[in-house]
C-alpha cells in the first residue's frame, strides 16, 4: 500500500507558491489577500480557519480573519461581504461553513462576488464547473484531483465511486473525475447496498461525514481510497473509512489527518493566487 501523503504534497506546493508570490510582490507591489469570515465558535471551523491562516503565512498570502458572533444578524454578515466585495485590496474571500441555522447560507455565498469566490461555491462558478467552462474549482475536489495527479494515478477509464453528494465535495468531485474520463457512480443516504457499489470502485472517494462508514470488506483490492471525512471520535480524528482495515486492501489510501485536509488548504491558496493574478492583470489592462 502507498500512502497518499497530502501533507507532503501540499507543503511542497505551498512552498513553491511562496517562491512565485515573492517574485510577484516585487513585480506588482502587493501580495494576494484572503479574507476569512468565521461566524461563531464551532471548534472544527475554528481549527480549520487557524490552519488556513497558517498556510497563508507559509505561502506569503496576506490573510485577515473577520470573526463574527454566533448570533450575528443576516444583514450584518451581508454588510461585511459587500464591504469586502468593494475593497480593491481583497482578492479572495471565504465564508467558513457550516453557519448557524438562522443564517441563509446560499444567499450569503451568492453575495460573495464570483470574482472573489476563493472557495468556488458561488452558483455561477459552480454552474461554470458543471458546464466544463474555465472557473474557480471548489477547494476539496481540486485538492483531491491534484493529489491523484501527484501520484500519477490513472483516472481515464477508471470506475470512480463517490459516497456523498454535497455541493462542497461529492457532486463537484464527481464532475471533475468524469471530466478526466472516469465513469462515475454517486452514492448517498438512499443508496441501497452501498457495499455492492464501493466494491467495484477503482477510485473510491468517501465524503459522508460518518466515521468508519466504509469498512475493509467494502474496498476493492488494489483500488485507490480517498477519505474526505474528519470526525472526532473519543478525542481522536478519524475518517469515513476504517483506515486500519482498508490499508491492507487498497493500493493507495489517504490518511486522516494529513491526507485530503492539507490538499484542500493548498487548493484554497492556489485559488486565492489565481484570483489575485486576474485582479492584478485586469487593473493593469484597464489603466
Ligand atoms: N466547511 C467545510 N469545508 C469547507 C470549505 O472547503 N470551505 C468553507 N468555507 N467551509 C467549509
């Protein structure tokens, strides 16, 4: 079994991005800037946001945390997003999910300018993705594709089975895998006999949010297993796949932590850099 070392691949890419950004700061006079909006004190979100900030520092990306109280009004979040949309020094913005129940998540995501949408969640950016037009890709699917590519894993002709159909991971990763020539099956809560599907997966992507949903007997021998889950069980982080059992059956597998997580953050930084370049180049052309 080969471990898909997301931590190593992401660290190398973040450092490579740093080299590029250092040169661009010399050339264009400023670094990329990512605004991070966090509502409330969800411990997992706080930890993700901290990780994103740290990675920004490694890559030379300016980042600013906008922390709002759990009971913030919808109109106040809207005001902040509008203000960041209008601020020419901000290249990218993320609204850390999940939000408290009283906030309208879709409305807020769509309020983020599609040109500052570092997460690629805006309905127009997702529409572009589904129509295979150039756009910002959501961070986790993009990170997964980068990781598969880093290990030269063949995708064309493979049967990719995705467990989970969220807008953030399952659905867009299915689209990206299909674009690269995979035949896809998307499984979800209503899927009957999940095992019969996962057992035929050459590439299995699990983003169900259910700890250890995929057991060893559900993994095809010699396959590639990508575990997107991050669950805290008895104080320990575990994925959606029973790693100890699956590692003896799969040819490649991501660990949790240090698998998909760091790749998601790297993709976010690369998206922010992409938005920065498009802002810099637009400003230069419009002068
Ligand atoms: N919550 C879980 N994953 C993500 C992500 O990629 N971006 C944001 N903004 N929130 C998340």
